[in-house]
């Protein structure tokens, strides 16, 4: 087999080859996009395109490699790659140090034995993207946090998942148990400890994990009548737990479906309430049961304090009751105010009347009834005698008499001062 090394030549596109070349290295060039390869590349069995700043490889470009066994496209800037089905001879595929966020579909590559996806941006791994005969999988230094067992990969001999932010929960331990049985790696190399939920089942003695229940839904919600409301909880356990919803202590899970979240091993369990009525207000509980241990999350639904729904008989009745009570309350307040104001007016009039009829003028003893004689005469003529009879009318004196008396006293004082 003749090999050709064209690395570090500053090439910007694949060069032409001699007919007998079977191995080609184009490492460390500047081939940003590859739309096609020359026709004489059909006989290649090994191709290296590492460190070439490759951002895109068209589907038609790879379709010419019917005899290719090894393909190295590592240390580039690829984000996606569509692998043609005619690469039936490919055994080694190196995609390390790129920018893949998902695993390219290579399930049709029946001859593939090794795939390297280390140092990418993978946030999840879909094992169905791998072929059944795969022997080595390298996934180090990516971004996924959950892994699930891959029981269909019967020939798997090596698995590298180091340097990932793995969450040490029950779902991961399920994967670890599967991997250790195949002697793929040692769990002590994982960057985490055994989950605290790991325990022996009191029923059959098998190792179980969990359950635990979490939720992103609010624990307390205020709703209006005839509204719809959804509550969701997420359960995690190994093996999968029994899930059910309770309302005021009663099981209401009939007809509800569960949604298994990919790769994480978690199960989402949602309860939807439609056209909420008064009978739906109360406490709800999402329960996960496994091997004699229960875990739950409680939710509460309360009614809106102000009834604003008028499109139902119940809402109209409540609104009418509220309006009538408000009207009666306002009328009572107005009546009390009117009664209190009227009582004060009558009391003031009564006191004024008593004062006017009870006022007694005090006449100086030195001049008994002189004022009575003055004001009692006709045409300003003083009356003689009868002073005591005239003085009997002082008990009925009013405020006008007081003013006349004061005027008379002033006249008397002026006359005295003149004398």
C-alpha cells in the first residue's frame, strides 16, 4: 500500500492523486469546506483530515469512499455530519475535538468498530445512533450529565465517559451497574460517589435506588373557576417506581400517562385539571413508591379571592350575593349617619329652648324692680306701684329682655356719672 503525506502544505482543497495511492494525509492544511473529492479518491482506504479548519463536508463528498476503512476528521470545527450509507467498509471514525452537540447517525455502518467523539459539546447520547457491532466508544470531555444502559451493544469492550459533569443519581447508577457487569470501566474512576438513595430492597434483597420526587411546578397556585391548570412532578428511581396522584388522600391516577425523559432515567408525571370548580380546590400529592419506600411532592390549589367568572350559574350566584351584601352594608351605614345627625340637631334645639325658658335675671337689690317699671309703662311712662306684681314676669324673660336690661343699666350708670 502506498501512502501519501500532503500535510502542512497550506492546501485549500484536496489535491489530485496518483492511481496507486491508498493512504492519504491532509493534516494541518486550510480546507474549510469540502464539496467533493477527485474521482481518484475512490480507492483510498485511509484518509486523515485532522487540523484542517474544516467547517463543513457535503454529503456527496463522502459518498465516493466505498473502500475507506479509516477516517480521521478530528480537531476541526464541524457541528454536524451526514454519513452516507455506502461507507460499508469503514471501521474507525475519529470525530474528536470538534463542536458536535449530538451524535451523528452511524447506525448503518455495520463494519464500524471504533468511534471517538471525545472533546465535543455533546449534551446527550442517543445509543441508537451507534451500530450494533461497535466495540470501542470514547465520549470523554463532553457536556452530558446522564447516561442510560446500552444493552443492545453486545460487543462493546471499551467505554470512556470520563471528564463529564455526571449527576450521581439513581439513573447513573443503573448505567454504572450495567457497565461494570461488562467490565467496561471501574466505577471508582467516576467523579462522584454512590447516591444516598442506593439500598437493598426488603422484598427480594436486590439493590434499588430511590425513589425521589421533584417538581418545577409551583407548590401553591391560585386559580379562578372554569380555569385549566397543570401540575407535573418528576420521579427518579431504579428500577422504575410506581407513580400515582392523590387528591385529599384519594387515588385519582386513572387514565394518566407518564413521559420518560431521554437519557436521564427520570419519569415525568403530569395531572391536568380542566374547568376547575369548587370541588377541585384542595391538596394534591404526587407519590412515587418503590420497595416499601414512598417519596412525594405536595401541591395546593386555592380559589381566587374575588369572583370574576360570570359565565356559569355558580359564578353568577356568588356575584349576586356579593353585590346584595355590599348594598345592604352601605344602606346601614347611611342610616346610622342620618340618625346620629338628626339626634344632634334635636338635642341642640331642646337645650336652646330650655335655656330661653329657664334664664333668670338678677336685679340689684339697691334698685328693686326699677327696670320693670321702666319697660312696663306705656309710651315710655313709668308705672307707680305694683312693682312686685310686675317683677313676677321676670321668670319669662328672654334674650331680648336681657339686652334691654343691660341697656338700662348702662343708662343708669351714665346718669350717676353725670351727677
